[in-house]
C-alpha cells in the first residue's frame, strides 16, 4: 500500500509505503513529463538508497534534501496508515 504524502507545485507526487517488517519504508517520487511520460525516483528509508529514472542531478539533489528533511515524518506516518490517518484526532 502506498500513502500520499505531498504534491509539489509542478504536480510531482510523493508517496510512501507502510513500514515493512524489516523497518524499511519505500518513498516514491513521480513527476509527469510531456516528452517522457513520467520521471520517477525511489528512496528506501532509513538507509537513503536511491534509484532515479529521468531526473537531472539538480532535481535529485532537491529531492534528496527534501526527503532527508521529512524522513522522520514519513517514518512516523508509515506506522500510522499515512498522514491522513495520523492526523485524525
């Protein structure tokens, strides 16, 4: 199951999985592109291992910084059924 986390101004979608039994969380980034269809990247937390498909070095630098700054929230939400379930009072 993938949970929505964030949508950026350029329609980039960032989603994440539930926490796996080994403590890992998959973060998926996808941006629509008129020429290529989509660009995508996958980051596995907490080890920050990356796979990139179509993004430039500058774009990947931005995403790496964004995910590093949000990893603690993503890890928490992955155990709560996503941000929508975690925010229910």
